[in-house]
C-alpha cells in the first residue's frame, strides 16, 4: 500500500511545497496559541459584562503576547 506522499502525489499534489508551507504555518500557529489564550481570557468576561478589576492586567497580557507573535513573524520572515 502506498504511503501518504505517494497517494498525495498520485492525486496531483505537490508534496514538497505543500509540506513546507504546512510546516511553516503550523510553526506560526503554534506561536499564536499564547496570544489566542490571552484574548480568550478576556472575551467571556466582556461578553458577560462582568465588572472586574483585572481588565488592565488582561489587556497587558494580550499586548505582551502580541509583541511575542510579532517577533515570531519577523523571525519567520527573515528579520524583515
């Protein structure tokens, strides 16, 4: 039975380029998980209109993770 690569190429897929893009996207996605978690931490309380004293801290966590994600983006783009 053929492997994934053979099956993919038989279907007409460009395995080397597809896998390279997939790995780059997966690396980027993994780098965004902390930002996603920081945003999710504030979304539900805001939706529920909760009065909280830690919104500034939650916002700061989002800003920090955004900066980390931007650094990852720049690193992936070769420092540009």
